[in-house]
C-alpha cells in the first residue's frame, strides 16, 4: 500500500503580493486575508505586526534595533498523489506556514518551525460534515487525518526539506479553564494546564501530537502548542519566537476578544468571545464567512477524496505508521 500514493511539496511566498492559489482552502487564515478590496492593506499590516512582535520578543527593541529581525513566510502546500490516476489523482492535503528569521544586521538566515496556521480540507470534512451527521463521536474520528499526517512526516518529501518536527500553534478553547502551574520558559513564558482533554486534543493526538499551553511575555492570553517533538528543549529561542510572533498576530486578528484583550490573563483563566475589553487590529476579517466555507470545503473533500479513494484510505488508516 506504500506505493498507492505519494506526497509532494510546493512553496508559495506569503507577502503583501500574495494571492491564494485555486487549490488553497479559502478558510485558511492567510488566504482569508488576501481577498477583497483591502487585501494588500491587510497583508501589509499583518506582516508588520508579525515583525514587530518578533523584535519585541527577541529584545531587539530594547537596544534601539527594533527592525533587526524580519520574518520571511512561505506557504507549504502538501499534495497527496494517487498512483491509480484519474480525475482525482491529486488532492491538496495540507497547508501550513514555514518561517525563516532574517537578521537584517548580519544577513544571517535562521530556519524557523513549520506548522503555523496548519489547515487541511480533511479536517473540514471531519468536523463540518462527518461529525454533524453522526449520532455520536465515531470511534475512528480523525484516524485517517492522523495517519496521513504522520505518514507525511515519515516521507522522503518531508525529510528532503525539513529536519525538525512541526509545531501547530492555535487558540485556547473557550470551553476550558486554564491555570498556571508555576513553570516559566524564557521565551514561551508562563505555562498553563487545562482541566481535561478536549476533542481538539484527541484529534491532534491522532496526529501523534501532545499539547502544552504558554503565555509569552507581553501576550494577552496563552497559546496552545501541539507537537510530536520536545517543545521546550528541541527548538532554539529564535525558532520559538518566529512561531509565537506569527501565530499571536493571526490570533489577534481572528480572536481579538482573547488575544487583543486590554487586560492579560491571570493565573486562572477562562477565555470567552463575549469579552468587550479589547483593541481591534487594523486588519479586516469575516469570521462568519470562514465558518460557512468550512462546510462547503468539507463537502468538496467528500466528493474528491473520501468518495473516490475511501476504500484505499480506510485500509491505510488501519495500518500502523512505520518508523523511518
């Protein structure tokens, strides 16, 4: 079955001139910003926020060098290519941002961490089509998505471009209460723990990932960091800064009630989207449209991946992921 499909990677620069490709999920955070009359204004503002936060976290602003670091972002698109050919022989499996941190004083380029703004059509299908149509939680919910993700990380395509595990950074859940546990990381900040495992935790668990929650210095709320690797010991400070700066900026845009709040989270924290004490960013974003498109794109996945390749993928999902 290993020869029934392969993975391929393409890169697209995410800058103020970016336009989404036809195969990009329109609900992808970065694609959502790049549409409409204010697309270039949105992109320029978001990128400036990212660079500013990176310099702040790196302490560059303190020594009068607030423009020292610039983050170069690439959209990494992963395609699933089936050997049997046909109209649906290639499917756009995953998209996420990869980061390079550029030191504009020395000219050095530092490799960041893959995984920012992780998205997939298959996750849209699982949460927007499969889950609502099921009487309860399917026993194999997320199994195919998790198996494909882990197989990608063991593939030649991944290892040709990357040598560190991805980190997927997302918002904390409004259904949980978070409490500081006393540990403070020099870059990630104060660590929080939550009450119980969530559906999202279980879904990422199928991908082999574990979660930790940290609130970086100067942040309004903790972020959720999912990875198969060692979050606090497996990455450099600059790598972590690149991830935090990128994802905190996107969360300020998409969930300003939490991440642009005027009062930072305390030692015990319950996030809410009903909060009114926040400062909006200058970036336009239609949150309701994004939710509607999730259903549309989930159904598209059913038509172009689940239906034509369902039998093969079901057998694959039941197999153990081989060690590289």
